[in-house]
C-alpha cells in the first residue's frame, strides 16, 4: 500500500519517542535496583561488656625472714681478737661468737681488787678508833664530840669499802663482756666485723636470726596500704616450690612510709613449715574491694571523633552501629580502661573501627567475646 511521505515521517517520530521512553524506564529501573543492591552490610567482631567482679587480687613479693633478728655486739669497746662463727652457722644459747682483747679489763679488775683491800683495812682501822672512843666516853676521858667524830670516820670508811666492792664487780663484768655469746638459738645471717678491727661498744658484730616463727616482709605502695590491716588473712606462695601454698596472716603494718621508697612495710606471719627457709622469695596475695568499676576494652576498639575518644556500639534491635563518647582512665598491657560511657551488656566493635559510620548495617560475628571490668585484674608488685 502506498503511504504519503509526511505520514511515514510522523510514524517514525512516534516510534522513536516510544523507544526513548522505554529505554529511560529501563535505565531508571536498573538504577533503582542497583541502589537497592549496593547497600553495605559489614560483618563485625564485637565484645560484650560483662558484669565486673567486686574484688581485686593484690600480689606483692618479698623475702622470708625470721620474726626476730638480733644484731649482736660487745658491751665494751676493744680490738677484736677472735671470731669463731661464720654466716650460716647454727648457734645455741651460750655459744661463743667472738672476743675482744681483755687485757685492759683484767688490769682494771686487779686495780679494783687492790682498792677494795685498802678500803677494808681502812674500815678495820677506824673501827678500832671508834671502839676506843666509845670506851673513853664511858669513863669520861673523852668528849661526845670526839666520839661522834670517830663514828663519822667509821661510816665514811664503810661507804668507801662498799664503793670499792661495786667497782670490783663492775670491772669483773667488763672482763665477761669481752666475750660475745648467743643468748638465744638461731642461725648467723651476717658478719659485720673481723679480727683486728677496733670496735666501739654496741657495734654490730654478727646478726642472728632467732629460731621459731618466720615471716614475709613486703613493701606496699601508699595507694594500696589501706587494704592491709593486722590480722588480715593472705595466701603465701614460695617461688622455689610452685606447689607450696601457705595461709599467712598480716602481723604488722608500718605506721609511716619509708623515706626512700615511699612504701609501707607489711609483715606477714607464716605457719611453721620445714620447707620454708630463710631468704626464700615469697609472694603474698590479698583480696581488696574495688573502688569505681573500670571497663577494659581492646585498644583496637578505640576510635576518635571530633578530637574525642569514642567506641562503636551495636544496636541489637536494628543491627546498626552508633558512636558513643567514652572517658578513659589509663592504658594497660591488654588495652584501655574506660570509666564512663559503657554499660553491662553493651556490644562494642572490637576491630575495623575505621570502616564504621553511624547507622551502618552490620552482621555480628558468632565468636563474641565477654569482656569484664578491669577492676577484677590482679595488681602485681
């Protein structure tokens, strides 16, 4: 059939418009489908904040020592001429430890003895004079004043004799003091003087650890000393014997800090156990209550927004993440401790925080880790 040229042109124009409309609709549909399918859903690994323990374990190291240690020294000065003990020797009551030169003190004994003899002869002399004066007074051949003078001379002589006796006893004691002996059984732990050394009275020569009760002495910082009191039960472990655990008791807490270390000395009494030897390294463990609960999270969970620290918390209902500002306490070997911003049960993104945005859809990994508050950690010194 023959069609006019103008009619054919009109038909061609309409077909072109229809084709363009169809293509546009197809493109719009593809764009919408692509937009719907391009929504990002990221898998994340999270940690769940668990309930914090209300007890901390404090651990401090110290050395086993005797409850009583004696620094023994001479009660007189002199030159040390003999030392018969060494470190590690066991001594009993009366055992000789050392001697100083007794020559001068022996001479002092001789002098005091001679003075006492002279004083006794003087007493005998004035006693005869007193008796004679008494007889003369009775016969009226001597006055009362003469008799009183004789009595006074006799009393003075007796006093001089008594003083001489005391001087002799003191000199004899000085000779005894030239020998240093143990007055309690124990073990010699240190020697502070050697033969030939001139010592003053009281200078320590040997230290003896008295046999009997043992204890552990530890240094506690001032931030934790309030957790210790006399009578507090603690656990004591010995480094050389991992299987040995003893029940100890705090015996003494120092009333003031050491001037150098600014720590407080705490002494813990130990039960009698032959496996515990003096000088062994021991560890005491005590329980202490928490102050404010501090939540610990891995360092990888920490991010920053507008210059402030944040973490990304997962909303369980919508499975999306939201940023939450937190307040940091300090950093630890395992991460960072948070004082404010997190609650028990919160799911915190543990890794990949650089890819997080608010309201981002996420898929929670099945290996969720429960992270308790850091206040339950063990403090070791």
